[in-house]
C-alpha cells in the first residue's frame, strides 16, 4: 500500500529548530560531513541531504541532493496507515551542532505528541541512519521510518532523444526480500511497488545513473530492516523515486538497526 508522508518542518530561525553551525560554508546547517565521495548535511529543519562529489572532488548541486527524511506513521487495528506531521517547534539536539562528527543524534515531535529519535553515523563513504519512537503520545501503534528521496536529476533535460542517450545505461538494481534480483530501466514507465518491481519489499538496492557523475549509490536495509520502493503513481524512475526504510520491532526492539547508504 502506498503511503506518502506529509512532513512539515520549521524555519531554522524559529524556536524549537535545531541549532546551526553558524559559520560559512555551513551557516544554516546543524551538521556537516565531508568525504571525497560525498557531502552530507542536516539543516536546522531536521532534513538530511546527501550529495555525491563530482570528478573534481566538488559536491554536485542541490538538484542532485538525496534527502533523508524522518517519517512517523500510526497504524490502526485494521491496518490503515496515517502519516503524522512533524511539529515545527519540536526539535531537540542531543549531539551539539558541528562538522565531521562520527555519530549524530537528534529528536523530534510528531502529531499526537509522539516523540522520536534519529541517529546518523558516518564512516568514510558510508552513511548509516536509523531511529525509534521514544513516546507514542496519543497514537495507537506508531512506527518510525526513514525516507530516502532521490530527485528527478534529469529535470532540465527536455530533449527526449538526448535524455535517452544520456540515460541509456542507467539502472536500478534490486535484491528483494524474497531473494529475487531485478534490474530496472529508469526510462520505462512503472509502478515501483508493483509485483514486477519492488513487490513486498527490498533488502538491497543499487542506483547507477549518469546524472550522478558516474557514482554508484548502494542501499542496504540490514538484517533487521526492509525497504519499500516507491514512486509517484506510474512513471519513469528517471523522474524520481524513494525508498522507505523501517526496522522490524521484533528483530530490533532497542532501535539500533541502521539503513546503510554508500557512495562508490
């Protein structure tokens, strides 16, 4: 079942936002991390952003930014899922604002006064992210997920012929939870959740797209986690897609499981 989370964030200048580094070039960033393969930032609004480096060792522009978004949902007894907005004044920094920390933890408040915690870990070209519900508030059965949102990096490629040539070797490779391996063409129209695509879940994914300066992006849900593959309706993957990561509470009761994201 598709579940698109509407997530509302505060201005970095508003009370209750995360503290920021306050120095160039990280003026409005809470956290900044750089490696020769990637740049990762978290701003005062709690939004994580990963940008691969180009062949000159400089970060690609924001058009190529992959967003890491916290998601809180409530699951009713009949299985219906309701996304809960993130309260604009509910952020709390556990880790102080800074550059190149190895581990960063911060907290937020969602609808129903539920509280959640996010942890991001950095290890060379690998970023690991996870989290947990701290307090369910008035929610019935809340769950925490991380949305990894890949943008339409070909937004300004208006010529279909040139786009087809540029993206001719682009592939999204999946290892599904049922063990099946797939390679999906990014210019083909599809529903990412369909049985012939993401199906009932994904354990690993590899993104190879020319628009990412030749970098290969790899996701691993980990032993206790799974990924839901999602795109907007039925459309080419070149127009953008997401992976929603979640840990199985039975396998990860303490919320220590992590999604792994590597840039190679």
